[in-house]
C-alpha cells in the first residue's frame, strides 16, 4: 500500500489548518465548516456557469473547500495520465537517465496537486532508486504558498516514516519552489528566468479556468515555447468538452508546439483512496451541517501532450 494517499494527506492538512483559520476569523469550528460548505456550493456553481469561474481563493476557507472537494481527484487524474501515457512516462525516464533529474513546472498548480499525483505514481512504480525532481509551481494566488508548504510537510513525513530518514531510499527526491505568477501577464517573465528550460510544463484545468483571457494565455505559452529547448513537453489536462480541445489546438499552433491526439478518460479514483480519510471535516459536512456534499471522486476529462519542435 503506497504511503502517498491523497485523502489522508489532504485531511491532515485541513485538520492542521482549520482551527487557526477559525481563530483568526473569530468564528467557531462548526461555523468554519459551514463556510467551507458555502464555498463548495459556490465553486461548483461557478465551474458549471458557462462563464469564467470567479473563485475566492484568497479566502483560506475557500482554499480548504478546494482541498476537500477537488485536490484528491485531480491528483489521481494526474497519476492516471502518467501511468497511462507511455510516451510521457518514457520521456520522463529518458530525461532523468540522461540528466540525473527532471525539471517540471506546474502553472496554476496552487496547493501542489500535480506533485501529489507524480509522487504516488513514482512510489507505485517501485523503481529501486529515487527520481530526482525539481518542481516549480507558478500561481497567481500567492496565498496558496501556505497550503503548498503544508502538503510538502505531510508528504515528507509519510515518506520518512515509511522509507527512513535517508532521502536516497525514497521513491522521489524533490526540490520544490513556489512563485506567485499571473499566467496572463508576460511582463513578469523578466523576473522568471528559471521558468525557461523546464522539461515538462503542466497545465491542469488552466485553459478552462481563465478562458476569458485566452489571448493572454496564448501569448504566455508562445513566449515559453519560444525560449524553452526543443523536445520540452507540455501536458494539458482539461474537462472533456470540444471547446477546450479547440482552444488547446489553437494555442499550440500559435506557439509552434506539435500536439498529440486528445486522449479521453472517464473514470474514478483508485480503490486505495477512501473519502472518509479526510477526517472530521468529512463527517461534519455530512452530519453536523445537515447536508451531504461529498468530495469529487470521478472525472470526465481529456489530456493532450505537446512537444516543442
């Protein structure tokens, strides 16, 4: 059984954070959970509105709601893509064999969803050596840094407990970075030289999250593709709708990126994941609050692999 478990890690982060958030807001523990539920409902309505979603990520309880409702399934989806797409997995292995590490940049990565998926995929592979990963998250919401660090700590604690203090015995050895960054503003690039030269760029639900700013997003990706080495990979993961396929095809054409055919997936989380592992917040949302709002455990998505020519 892998030590990286999405619901358990997210539950531990929520449990460690919720009391301090309630205290800083001067509200009760139950009231904090009620606010989380309100954010869950609002976020769902925003994502299904047909408009660019307006999510209040600056509010710490909104970020808790996102952790509760979305992060485990989205991390599992990234893991699914990695274990299913042979071309991408072979590219990762080849780069690591040649360079001794792999450099990955996640745009809009927020709490570190993509790193969780990568870590569990590598642990399950049982390679017999640690894959060295330089992992950079860029996100406009600087407040995600606190959550990102909390997930880092929980992941490291689990790896240390299962594999010992020597990081060379871990399945993944990560150096991590977080940088506040507006993906639609290329003027910021002058201060982000380390963005260029990455081996893999991940855009998970980014296109649909900011589609009203599509021209700005296309300029950003074109700028990255212009400066990054040939052979760099771009992983796009999105909701399974033709308009997002069309949007990715257009931005790839403008950026000079060759892309694969879309690969569809409609599935659910792995059997070793159990939503009750979220802990007290799960039971509060189900009982104390007199409602039933389960975290998402399924997805209906597609992914496309782009390659810099």
